[in-house]
């Protein structure tokens, strides 16, 4: 026996068990959070954040966050996966996540959050569209008139 457990008794120590079988907890055992419930928790007093399709309650961590509370509060009610990954969090920060996990966002809510919003269609005004030809011809005409005046007028 080595240490607290024998090498063949990995199932007695939960962290080793879950490391060896990460999908042990089926999705039926994980709490499913609705989009409305997720978006309702967007204040300093109760704050949920979505990272990699999992919902985390970061209320107690707001004051301890090295980047400040505003960084987390701006991601409230949205998918914060890109913001979380762009910063390049350390392994220590990633190890804190399982302790704050409360469940997964339901599939409909996930689709609503991730569905691309239609880009606004740029409106080109008639004056700009018609004036675009004048932007080229007017300077060329003035330049031609100047050279004609210098060549023939002097």
C-alpha cells in the first residue's frame, strides 16, 4: 500500500475516480438550468456565468477575482467562454471551476445564446450614392481646368 490507498484501489479516492472516469455523472444527474433562470442571476448578489456550456455560480468569487469584479459582471447573462479562454486562465483558475458548478444550460437556452444575431444592413443614402461619382469627377475636372488655364492662359 502506497500512501493512503493502494495503487489498485483508485476507486476509494474520489478525485482519482473522476479523473479516470470523467463521464461518470450522466447528464440526467446534472441540474439543468433554464435560460430564464440563468439570465435572472446577473447581479453582484447572485451571479451565474456560462463557460463551455456549463453554468457556474461565481457570486462568492467576485471579490477574489484578480481581474476585478467588472470583468465578471460584464459577462453576466451571456456565454463567457470566449472571454474566459481569451484571457488565458491558469490551471489554478480552472481547478476552481468544479467547486462553483451548478449545472448545465438547457439546449434551447444554449441555442438562443449562441444563435447569431443578424448583422445590421448598412443603409446607403441616395445622396451619398449619387454623390460618389461626383467625388471622382469634380477633382479631376478642377485639375484639368487648372492645367488648361496654366497651359493656355499664361
